[in-house]
C-alpha cells in the first residue's frame, strides 16, 4: 500500500478525467487497473488478467479468464458488501453490450466513481448509489482511510 494513496489517486483522477476512450489505456478496466496500481504501488492483476490494446484483445482476455469475479479473487481481491464500500474499492457492474464486457469503476476519495465509456471517455459519476444494484465491490489489501 502506498502512503497517501488517496492523494495519489486524486492526482491520477485529475490527470485522466476527460480523456477519450482508448482500448488498453483508458477503457474502464484499464482505468481501474491503473488506479489500483496507484493505490498499491504494483499491478495487482499481474499474472491473472492479461493486457490488450484492441477490442478483440480485450475480448480474448475476458474469454481467457471466463469469470471476472473469480479472476479478481485470484488476483488477491475480495468482495465487500455495498454498505462497506469505500474509496479505493473497485466496482464491478453487469456485463453489457454484444461483447458482454463488464462495466468497471473505482471509488475515489470524494465518494464518487471514476468510469470510462466509448461515448463519454473517462468521467466521474456523481455518486456510487447511481450504479446498478447488482454491482459488486472489491478490495485488495486492508487500506485504511
């Protein structure tokens, strides 16, 4: 865990907010992966969830892991109750679209959620309560606010 990870995370949000969607750089999973790296000082998904630079590559990685929740567990993450979610937690939403890609975001220190979409690029959702009820929350380590 990085000392002052919350400050580093806010800096990261300010750097990427408003960026256009780019596969392998600013798609929702890559934004979440980069945010987790800022928080933990290492890629917590390394060796479990591969990298991609195209939509086809992302689908290949998704197909290779088969179950996103199991992959998060294999990378050291653990599920937390929505009522116990906090800054630094990952939000895993429903799989959507014809490619069945899961929606992924990261809760930032303001209580908002940073996400990315093809239409809007990287943006911050006003409040996590605006997420779908079937979203799950994931945490790595035991970071304390």
